[in-house]
C-alpha cells in the first residue's frame, strides 16, 4: 500500500509519517499493492484532525477523527477503517462489485470474530414524494424534520441530490456524476 500524506497548517515530521505507515501498514494485507491511502493531517487551534481516504473500484473507504493529540487521532482513524473493512467484508469482496483493489489474502482471511449482529440490515423503510426544490429549500426542509441529511430532486438539473449537515455546522451538497 502506498501512502500520500499531506499536512494542512501542520508540518508532518518523519516520526509522524513512520507512525502512520506503521498503523495503516497492518491494513495493507487487505488491499492490492497498488492501493493508495490518502492521509490528510490538519491542525486547528489545539485540535488535530486526520482524514484517511482509500479509493477502491466504484467506492471509497473513508474515516475522519479529531482529538487534542495527533497520535490519538491517528489511532482512532485506524480503528474506524479496520472496523469498516471487517463489517463490510462480504460487500467489499463481492465479485459483482469487481473489488480488484483488494488482495487475495483479504478474500481468504478467515477471521470469524465478527458476530451476526454486525451484518447490515434495514430496520425501517420510508417513502416520500420527490418535490423539485433548490438546495437551499432542501436545507430548510432537513432542518424542519430534524435529520442530518435530506434527499431531493434539484429544480434546475432535475437530478436526485443530497444535502447534509457538516461537523462545522455548515451544509454539504452531493451531486451525482455521470
């Protein structure tokens, strides 16, 4: 696995790079040799944020964590990524998704520590009418219903989009690509 380590408002020392490569190096057995982990470190006041994104075919594995200690943030993100990989094992290696980014060792790994409770299951289904609206109106609707995201049809492009609340109290907009 290759690492692309970037620092924002922080100088990334060789010690920090070595720690990141050591922590995420144990996860490299799950990925093909040419997989790349994009690691972004940032510092805002006394908080250190680490964001890790590992692109794989037709998907990404991503985690972000913030704490007062850089190394604690690195450890927490590594645990989140590992949990995601193990929880979604069957989904990620499904042949219909062509998960070529994963190594053969990942497919053959017989870690039975996962319990049946970790399997994905849909507990509730909601149906609603798609009313074309602007992203701003979708944000207002999302706030009215008290959710963290809202799916809507954009009145300009007629595409299905998603607005969501960001950690910094702002809003995000997801627009599908063709």
